[in-house]
């Protein structure tokens, strides 16, 4: 079985073709990142994002297209609504011309299922999944494929958003996550300490806006913005965000006696987060390669293989910016 999948929910345009025989295999993986364009705005600019999706989709499709497809798949939510529509409108035309059914995909579910690709799921489910990106921070109990319960989420900024905003405050480029991770590798020579908002609350919710404010005040007070200061501050930001993420995820994995922890979304590319999370857990940690952690077309195809029974006629597709995975 062969599926062509499309992702346009935020600032990456992804088109992929995956084939399943005994295992799922990625045949083509085309990606157009808009990071350079959004850099000037310090974050995702929706009008530019839609324009780029529309420009890039036909180009990527021509490169990715394979013969004898069985299904198409597209992200229908959650995400920026106009961006979701760009992908949906495009896939409708492909569906009409190739006369194929379309599998609507939930973007968060795709982040959850991608680390389970080609694994025997009985061995790893139930699991707790931490999905951390620029738009989302969710801790999800994965009882089975399609059976999810959101345990907690951020009450304000997402973890990736916190990396992006604090990076901007201290003068590092967008996206902030990789920039902060790179600076942090030089260590915290100045021993900067930052707060860990909501770390010790009984629930599984997160809050990152207080951390951002703490960085802002610290930065304003700092007269000597030396390289040593930038690397120390980056180290402290990364430590504070990762510490809270790891603490709450480890707590949930114990509380629900799960068989594994799944880590997905752009922030899951963070090496320090992966390493320390692994050390803290007493169950296996499932992740993707860093290239599949940030948004891409492959993750939509993987989720589609798990959701073949949800295929619909193209006329039924619609975007839902706030689509949830709660059952
Ligand atoms: O999943 P994603 O590509 O897009 C959204 O759905 O938002 O995630 C992008 C986010 C950005 O906030 C970026 O700063 C963050 O992921 N990110 C990282 C790293 N690579 C990307 N954060 C921390 N460490 C990284 N290495
Ligand atoms: Zn994402």
C-alpha cells in the first residue's frame, strides 16, 4: 500500500510518499522550510506562510509523486487555519485528478505515532507522550492507537515558543531552540539560575511565560552582555525548560505505570532533553530522528497508515485549527 501525504499546518511544507509491505518505508520525503523567511519577523508570519505553502506544494508534489498510489493524506488540524486550508485545497485537486480517497490526519497524533513506526506497539503501549513544539506542549496518555487522554498542557506559552521568545530577548536568531542549544554547549560559567514554573504542582500542566519574564528582567539588568553571559543564559534557559518537561513526564509515566515514553515535536530535537529524559526514566524513550522531530510530510504518512479506516471522499475534508486528540 502506498500513501502520498501533505503537511502545511505551520511553517514547513512537506510532501512524502510512504509504502507499506511488511514494514513502512519512506520512498520520497520533500520538505520546504520557511525558517529563513520568518526569521526577519522573529516568528511565523501567517500571510507569508500561506503564500509559501501555495508556491511550494506543486513543486514538491512533482518531485515526490510516485505511481500506483492507494491513498492521499493531509493534516486537517490543529494548526494555523489558513495554512491548513492551503494543504487541504491542494490535496482536493490531487484527489480529483487521481480519483483517490483522502485520510485526514491530526497533527499531534502524527507526532505521537511517528516514533512508533515499524515497532510492535503491544510492547510500548500504553505510553505517555510529551509533544513539544512551537505551538504545542501536551502530555498525553496513549492508551492505544486512537485512544488518547490529554493529561496536561501549557497554560500560556508552548515550550518551543519559550525557546524562541527568550532567544529573541537575548539577541539570538529564530528559531530559538537550536540557537540556544548551540550556545548552551559552552556551559553556565556565570551560574545563572532561573525559575522552574509549575514544576512541583500535582497536575500535569505547564507554564512558561513566567520563565520568559524572568529572562527579560535578568537581561535588562545585565550591563555586560559578553559571550560568556549569552552562553550561560542559554544554558540556564535550556536547563529550566528541560527540567520541568522531564520532571512532569517522568511523574506521569510512574503515575500511569506505562510501558514507554514518546517524545515528539520540534523541541524533541533537543539533545540535552533526550539525554536527560532517558537517564530519568525507568521505561524506554521513543523518539524520531531529529529530522523527523520538526514538522514534515513523513509523519503525516505514518499516521495515515495507522488510520486507513478514516479515509474519506475529498468533499468531506475541512480544516479545524483547534482539533483535539482527546477521546
Ligand atoms: O514541531 P515544529 O517544527 O513546529 C511546530 O509545530 O511548532 O517545532 C518548532 C519548534 C520551534 O519553537 C523551535 O525553536 C523548536 O521547535 N526546536 C528546538 C530545537 N529544534 C527545534 N527546541 C529546542 N532544541 C532544539 N534543538
Ligand atoms: Zn508539529
